[in-house]
């Protein structure tokens, strides 16, 4: 016998309605509990203040104007009986006394292998005009935590298809690295190359706080059809509300976690970690948190580890997330607070040099300043020695660069410097790589061996013809 309900519907039918609503509108589930409405009393900058609510931080609310227009917002703090809300999108037409209703909704999106090739915003809504998302499962946006003792150690290499990284800054599967550079040095192009050339199963790209036109250009020109075919792109341009940019960063990690849990090897590329930190700074300052280091409140430096620690290996035999987080260094200052914090928590960093970019060397990787902390554990000893020899020769040349350029160095004065001068054209050619040129790991190692072992002469060598092409 079916038990009746007060609303006149039997329990079985009530559950059926709920399940249908979950399928068609998973972000707006049925709320059977009475809710207390609040009212907007103040709007200052990015923050809305409301009274009459009993809600927790992180709760979703809907702000409804007298004309019926609604704004989605999230609770970001409180003081006494005042609740601080941050709109997810830009606010237009907000009026004093607008109603605030807590929303009993499970934040998420449909996901599966059908999601590959799609572009979504920070709340999982499609931006590519290809219709609604379809997928076999519903992805809850709540982050997952992995016991650190259940993470498999980094023991295998990941081929990213870029010679300088494969051979000199070898990336381990499950490693997290920073991609550090100033503006206009080629971060996006290098990310696009890795997206197209990597041997990872799935690529998740987070474009956080970029210019709106760059989002379209990155997808069409840098990723292209080949890159987007096995990628999911989460985009939140610079004109989005800070909460949307924050959510887009977290959603990128959440999507990567989903595919990792399916046993796949994921490459996560987030551009940029700095924009994520700036979004958190805007929110924290708006609710009254005092600045600490160069205008960044303490919560920013707490949020960065919470985000990057979500990447990495799962348990043995399961999937992995190898992550690159770009870090904007203001004025090419590697001591910037965000860059310094990222270096401390990440497993290595790749530095792009403006000087190399101005010389026309792309990707403009500063090999001397870059390091992979996992490399010594995942490559053979002879490979490690060749990498060290490459850096020694390059460093010796750079130390004597001024003397060499003005003709003040006398050949034969120092055997090590002579070797560096002899091989320098091939060292520089080794770093260079065309945007459409894929160099896999075996070829990268073979090229490195040729540069180190062969007595190179100016204008010839194993990479000379390749570089000229």
C-alpha cells in the first residue's frame, strides 16, 4: 500500500517527479523543506548584504527583484546577522529590499566521453552553441579528497611532445608544475602545443581571466580540431565576476578528477593560477579581509594549495592528473608572491624568458632557471647526466657571453668555454621547436645525446637541418 503525503501525492509518485527534475534540471532540485527568505539591505562594490537568512558559507541563493528578474549568488561570509553574498554573474537592475531565497540545489553537470570537445563556463553551462551537455553521469561539483598515503608515487614519464621539456625538464605522470612568465612570452602557444602533442588520454584546459577574444583564438587557432577533439575547455574571461572565475578554476580540477577516477591519464592545463589568486583577492577584500603581502589577503595563500593538491596520482593502477599551472610574473619578477608561493607547493617549474622570445627563440624556455623535481626519480642515470651536461655548457656560454660577443675571449684559454662556444648553436637549436612540430620522448632523448656527444661545428650537426626547416 502506498503511503499518502500531505500534498496529496503518494510517496512513489513524489520520488518519480523528483527524479525527472534531477534529470532535466540537475542544478535545481526539489526543495521539500520550508526556507526563510531574506532581504537585500546593502550593495557595495561586488558584495551584497542581506538580513533574515540562516545559511552557511558556500550556500547558493537566488536574489529576486520586484520585476521578477533573478540573480544567482553565493554566501561568502557573515558578520552578526548580516550575510555577505557574491553574485556569480554581473549584477544589473538590483533594487533595495530584493528577496533572497536559499536554493536547495546540487551543483553539477552531465559528463562522460561525450563531453570531450565541449567548452563550458564556470558553472558547467555550454558556451559553444552545440546544444546542452550530454553524458552518462552527473558530476557533483563538490571536490574530492585523497588520502596522501593512497597516492601512487610518480614513477613514469609523461610525453608532452615538446623536445626541451621531454629531455631537459622531464615531466612525471601525476606531477604538478608551474609555467612562469610575463605577458606576451608564449605561454598560451606552449600550452596549445602540449595539448595537441601529449600522449595523455584526456586534456582539460582552464582559461581563467583571459581576454575574451583570446578564448576564441586559443580554441580555433592554437588548439585546432586535433586538440579540441580530446579536450574539455572551461573558460571564464576577464570580464566575468570573480566568483565565476574562481568556480571555473575549481571546475577544471573537478572535471580532471572525474576522468582520473575512470582510470585515464589526464593533462590539466590552467591559465592562469595568478588570475585564480586575483579572483580570491577581490572576494576577500570585498568582505573586509585585510591585505597581507602586496595586497593579497592570507586566504589567497590558503586557497592555492587547496587547488593544486587536487592534481596528482590516484592509487596504484588507477588514473592520474599531470598539471601545468601558468603563473604571471609581474615585470618578469620571479619573486612575485604568487610565483613564490607556487614554487613552494609545486613539483617543479618551467620559466619562459623574455630575452629568448625577443631573440626569436620559441618556445622561449629558460633551461637554466627551470627544474623538474621528479626527473631524477623517473629517468635513467645516463639521461640525467646528459641533461646536466647540457645545462653546464649553456651556463658556461651565458657566463662568458659578453666577452665572446666583443671578441675579448681568446680560444684555447679554457677548454670548457671552448666546448660551450662550439656547441652553442646546437644547444639553442635544441630548445627551438615549430608550433606544428611534434617531438616525442625517444626522439627528444636521441637529439640530446647527439648534441652532447657529437663534436659539433658551426652550421652543422644533428639538429641543424631540422632547425632550418
